[in-house]
């Protein structure tokens, strides 16, 4: 019997099924291909800029360097702040072969701490600053030894060619040329230079290569400032103030010269001074511009303000008389006396001011009244900032009217219980000099760019304080003070001077009363009296020995005034008479 062979089932594949599979495979390949093409398109076209940027970041780095800060000039275009090219030192730590040797070399050449330098050069970063804006001598020493990994880059450094001159006004800048004080700070947005990106390339291992210390980027000139300050008048003010501060071993001193008609400030002198090229060598309190930031009880230089208020309010005239109690007066249980124990009887208002009678001033203030006196003090700008374009201005202070009692009225009449900055004080007196208008003091003259003025600062009146008639009468009183009163040392030959002395006892916080040894000696005035071209204030804080304003401050006024009048070609009385005769 034959064996039946097992049949192997056959698999039948239809043409349609095979075709479907081929189509599926083709579709899958097409999808993969299109995805690949899409990805390549995305990377090469859509993300091209981003990828290039990332690649650049991995193979180069940038260092921001400030260039082209605007210059500062005096009113006659003399440079007060400029820029000089200097070099800064940085390292690429990966290139340093001998860290110990390099540390010692850098420490010696740059006069820096060895531990600090070693820490810097041990960094894993590609770029590390060692010292910015290095002196030429230090750079020369480093270049001579030329250690590997130590490199240099050029930067701008702020330079003040006149050194200490007007430093309180000009201020200074930081390591990145940012304004930190004075005009440099106040107008930093105007003066700041260009932030230029310096590109440094890295190799595959992160080392900096292909950099020669030059800047890649455009440096354009920024805006500059022209000040109202006159460097010659500034020198006069600083020179004569400094002599007197040293002579009397005083704590400090301030002198201001301004045009009372326009508010332009020609000079602000502060003693002691500092050199802004090396500002960090001084204590921060030396950087303060005392003319605008420190306030003092003005003492008797405040009395012309009282006289102006009384005359303008119609409660007193220059020749009205007041009984001065023969040197002693009781106000609310407080004894008020006269300086140097003077014992005055009857005095005219003119003599109350020229002889500087405290009791006479109290009598005038009583006649004026608290409310009216308070109103005039506010109108003259006390207790509020002047608006001068300098940082750190103080407003000064005095009691609100509701807090005044009869003793406050008395004390304020002769410049106690009120504080004011030197700038506030000269600005108020300038309103008397110019016919009765309070001005905004101005230290800026113009902004320039590429040699052309882009903005000019114009005189700005705040308000009328007293009438022209009142101001003229107070001018006569102040002239009398210099001719026959306490201000004789301020007289300038050939010119009529109007002014007032001040000798203010300083408040002693420890005793809660006024010191018998610490004084502020002052003088404020203007010249020529009837057509003032300049107003000058001098304050000397805590002079030793002599402390009277007429002896300490008035001579400084005289010397500054005499030289400034000559410099400005202001005709003397004799010259004016000659000109009139010729006419």
C-alpha cells in the first residue's frame, strides 16, 4: 500500500497585496526623507542665526569697554574733565605656564596683594581682569618681563587736568567711567560714552587667541557740558579762601561767586579740597560739596532778609527807630544780649543792621509779626531746595508757623533756629541785589556735541520776593553796613560794596545750647552795590582765635571781589566818572 505524501499548503500572494506593501514602504521612506529634509531646512534656514550665535558664543567672548565720555568745560571752553588713553591688564589663565612666578611678577609690578593675584590667575575662566587703568610705569615693567598669559587692553580713563580746582562741582567717575559725584553724576546720562564690545576669539580648548588689544567697534563723540563756572574766578575763590582757612586753622570753608542778575554761579570753593584723579585716597566726607549739601545757622547775615521783609510789608522804614534795651532783653524767660556785650539804646533800622544789633532785630521782627515774617522767609527760598543742578542739595529747615512761639520769632530774627545752605543764603541776598527777584542758581551753561551747542541753559526766575523800591532801600542799608558798620574789612577801593557780616554760635548737641567756642564766621555781599555784577558769600567754619565775621570772612570777600572785578573789567567809580566826563 503506498504511503500518502503530506501536502504542503501553498501561500498564494495576490498582486494587489504586494503592490500595497510596496506603496507602504515607499510612503515610509518618503516620510523619513521629508522629515530629514525638513529637519535640515529647519537647522540650516530657520535656526541658522541662532546656531551661528551659539557657535560664536562657544568660540569667542566679548568684553564691554566704555569710550568717549563727554568732556566738561568752564564757561570759556577750558577743559575741566577729559579722557586719556590708558591700558588695563588681564590674564588668560590657561596660557600661564608658571603661576607662582607670574603671581610674584604681577604683584611687584602692579603693587598688589599676592594672594589676590594667585586667586585670579587660578580661575577657570578664559578672561580675568587683574588691574584696570594702570599707570604707564607699571605697564612698562610688565611689558619688559612679558610673562605668558598676561595681556593688555586700551581703555579711556577720566582725567581732571586742573586737579583740585572746582572738584566739589565737577565730581568724579568710577572705574567704568560712570559718574559718581558732582556734575559727572548729575549729567551722567548726557556725558556717558559708548559701550564698545571688544571681541576675543577662543580656540578649541577655550584659550583666547587672535586679539591684539584693539577695539572692534565704532567710537563716537558724546555730548559735552559747558559750565557757568569760570576757572579764573574759581581760582581766586579757592586761593583766598584756602589762605584764610589755614591762617585760622578752621575746620572748613566755603566761598561762592555768582551773578545775582542771572543766577549763574562763577565759582564754588570748598576747603579742604580733594583731587578727583585720585578720589579714593580721601575720606568720603571730603567729596561733599558743602556749598549745597551742608546747612548752617546763618546768624547775622540773615538780618538783611528781616529788613527786606519789614520794609516790604510796610511796618518799618530805614530811619524808623527801635529801642535796643541797653544790651539785655528778656523774651519768654530767655535773655537776649548783644555780640561783644554792646549796649545799644535807640537805633534806626539802618543802624540795627549795620551795627548788627540782636535786640534791635527782635524788635523789628515783633513789629513784623510771626505770620508775615514766616511768609517772607518762604518767599526768599529758605526751607526748600534752590533747584541748582547738583546732587545732594539740602533744603535747610526752620519750624512750621504753628510751632513758632515768641522766642522762635526772636531767635530767627538774628539767624538762629533756622538753617540754610551757603547757596541758599547767597541766592536770597542776590534777590535783594537784583531788584527783588529770586533766581534759580545755575552751574551749567550749555550742552554741546561736535562743537555745536545743542542746548543752552537760560536764566530762570522763581518769583518776585520784594519790590524794586524795597530792594533799593535794603541795598542802602547794606552799603551803610560796610561804610560805617561791622563790614568795613570788605570795602574795595574804587567800588561801593553792599554787605553784611555774620558771627553765628554753633549749636552744641551735647549741652543742648549754643557753644561759646565754636563759631561760623561769614560775610555776604555784592558789588558794585547799585548795579551788582557779582555777589559773593564767604563762610569759615570754626576758626581758631578770632571768630568775628568782619575779621575772618570779610577780608576774603574783599580779595576775591577785587580780583574778580578787575578780571571782568568792571569799571571803578573813578573810571565811570572819567567816562562820563569824556561823554
